[in-house]
């Protein structure tokens, strides 16, 4: 099984949209005025990173 990675969400609006759309396979957290999600790295997450909606929070690299 692929491990979960933590990503920082750009803003509250994107966080709410992602929470609604990805609920069930991502974990969501609001902490210290920042929005985070935790999910496995897959095509959907890579697309969100490429679009600038989320950014990698931990020190892992994206596998190609």
C-alpha cells in the first residue's frame, strides 16, 4: 500500500472544495490558520500540485 503524504492547501476556498470532492480517501486538517490534507500520491494529487492548489508539506519527493 502506498503511504500517505501531507500537503498544504493554498487557501480556505480550495480546502472546502477539496474536502467535499475528495472526502473518503483523504484526511483533512485545519491548524494554526493553515489547511492541510493527507493522501496517497496519485494522479489526482499530482494534478493538484501541478495546478498550484496544494504543495508538498513533508520532505518527500514526487515519484514520476
